[in-house]
C-alpha cells in the first residue's frame, strides 16, 4: 500500500515534535548532569499516537531542531555539543524509543505492545549510559547506577501511561482521518 504524506500528516508530526520540546522543559537538574525529565513520556506518547514511521520522524525532527541550536533539549539547551555531551546518548536513544513504542502501538496484543516499548526504553538507557561512561571515564556499571537505574521506575511508569493515553488519542485521530489508516496486515503465505 502506497503511503502518501498529506498536509495533515505533516502537521500532526510537527506538532508532536513541538510536544516533545515542551515536555523536555519539565526537568529537574541532577549533579550527574543527566536531568530527570518528561522526555521519555513525551517520546513514548509520540510513538504510541503516531506509530513507528511518523513517531520516529517526529522524534528525528525534534533532534534535528536541537542539533542546529534550537533550545529544545532539557533546560532550554540545544546544539551539537549537547548531542556529543553527557546526555547525548539518551537523545540518540530517543529514536529507538519512538520506533519501538510506535511499533508496539500498532500491535493487537497490548502486553506485547508495552514490551516492545520497554525494549526501546532499554536501548535508550543503554546508549545514554554508554556515551556517559565514555565521556566521563566512569566504568559502565557505575555509570548505569548513576544515570540509568534511578530513572528506570519513573521511565517505565511514564511508558505505560503514555501507551494507555497514546492509544486513546490514536483511536480518535484515526477516526477523524487526521492519521492515515493503518495498512492491513498481509496474510501469511
Ligand atoms: O539533554 C537532554 O535533553 C536529554 C536528557 C536525557 C535525560 C535522560 S532520558 C532517560 C532518563 N530519564 C530521565 O528522566 N532522564 C534521563
């Protein structure tokens, strides 16, 4: 099935990039340099509402805006230095989070959908911890204990809430034809 990019699709994708930028500002700075933020909630919501393709696109737009210096990252920061810095691995990781939350949202099996999102969250935390560890010279387990493990309960809860809320919003947007209809699944051969 050919998927056309309509004006509605482009607008809703851009709107979710803006939602991520706004929720990124609800952030509590931490001594490690990795703040507690609502970005994981925002990205998971974006994936759950828009699906894998558009959700990853919205997240990509958000990252590109930040990369060129628009202050959309946490605490109104932006620029390549942030992407190359202590929190940069998490920012790259948001792409996997959006992709897997988006893929999960289109699955009929809800627990499996949440599990897909959790794999995306783990990928995001792994990338974030690896880059943090590389830049600080701290070993991986120590880095994980500092910048990943304490954030996980909040991020897992955020993901579940975003999935539940996102599916409701997605249903409404599909009904209003604001989102393109889901491609029918191919019958197995
Ligand atoms: O500089 C940025 O904008 C990125 C900040 C990344 C914060 C990470 S995302 C995963 C984990 N959960 C949080 O609440 N904070 C960290």
